[in-house]
C-alpha cells in the first residue's frame, strides 16, 4: 500500500513539473517521470513475494512465477516512452531554434 | 523488502531535484538517476527483461536530452524569476487537484491486492499454455510475441511513427528560412 503510494507521489512530481514549470525541457522531464512512475507501479502490482522471474528453466518445475502480464505490458510502454520523449525533444529543439528561448511564457508573447 | 522503500525514497528525491534545479544538464542527470533506480527496482521485483530494456532506453533518452541541451542552452532562466499571476494560479490549482487525486487513489488502492500477493487469474492460463503452446521458455516474450502480438505490432507502429516525426522535424533540407 505504502509502496504503491510512493509510486503515485513520483507520478505527482512529474505532473507538477508538467503543469507548473515554464521551461520546455522541464516539461519533457515531467513526462519522463510520469512514465517511470506508471511502469514501476505496474511491475510492483505483478510482484509476488518469494517467487521467481517468469522464465521456465526446467519443464518439471512447479510454476512459482511473478505475474508475466504486467511485465509484458510495461515492456511495450517503455519503448513507446522513448519514442514520445524523442519526439517532444525534437519539437523543443525546433521551438528553440526559432524563438531562442525555452520559456513558454516568452514564446506565447512572441507569437510568430 | 526494505531496499525497495530505500530506492523509492531515492527516486522521489532525485525526481524533485530534476524538476527544481536551475542547470538543465544537472536536471537530466537526476532524471537518469531515477531511470537507473527504476532498472534496479525491476531486477528486485523479478523482472529481468524490463531491467534490460529500461537500461537501454534510459541511455538513449539521456543521450538525446544531452544532445538537445548542447545545441541550445543549459540554464533554466525561469527558475528564480518573480512569480506571475498565471504561474501562481497553476501552482494553486495543481495542489488542489493533486489532493483530490490522492484521495481518489487511496480509495482505489484499497481494491488492489496487497503488495506481494498478485492475483494470477489471467496469468495462470498463460503460464500453463506458455511452453506447450508457443515453445518459448521466457513467458514475457511469449506474451508479447505470441498471445498479444497485435499489441506489439501497435507498439512498432507508434515507434516508427515517432521516428518519422523526428526525422521530418530535424532535417533542414527544404526548410524555408
């Protein structure tokens, strides 16, 4: 319970960066933090105490694994997070080359 | 499992530094610290596949961040500026909605199974059918490449779409001055 709440607090720090920061790079960092928090929450929900990683090493072994489904979903999400972060950073780079600032308040004032 | 709590405390501190520090390069390094702590936590919760992918993705992410910062600026001028009206409003509204969200989350977490006791309703079927059905020993690979292969196809679509977007934005040939 407390461990899940800690993940949510990490999520809220990312959301805080997105909502209140005025620097574009800080906003992208906020998105990355949210992605980490949610991936970690999924992996923690699928955890079972004292169980093994879901890889079958012996055919006759008793099936004592952690939940493989959250891990499969998170594997997809991590790769997608890389794609979105790269795209956001490229957009930030283009905005900087045009306005010479990362400050979103300044960018709104200039309006090109 | 005290080390999980220690790593989470470390991640929360590093995340807060990443959002508040003035030097953007230092913020990105703090973000990398959070990412590698996530990779170590994946190993601790028995998810080696996730740890491998997380380390690779983390390195690539940091490289892209540093490349962008080297081409632009590494000082965050907005830190330490006088707070304006919209900024104060965003902080106040964020605090209000974060509080509401926390109350909703605490109610929702009561429904989840306690940490360390995952219910294996769907997964037990995958574990039973995994080796005889697909021939793969790694159940995570079985799920993403066989049982839920369409999901992976969608992932590849999103990834390549974002690559097309990055290439279209970054190339300067044919761009009007």
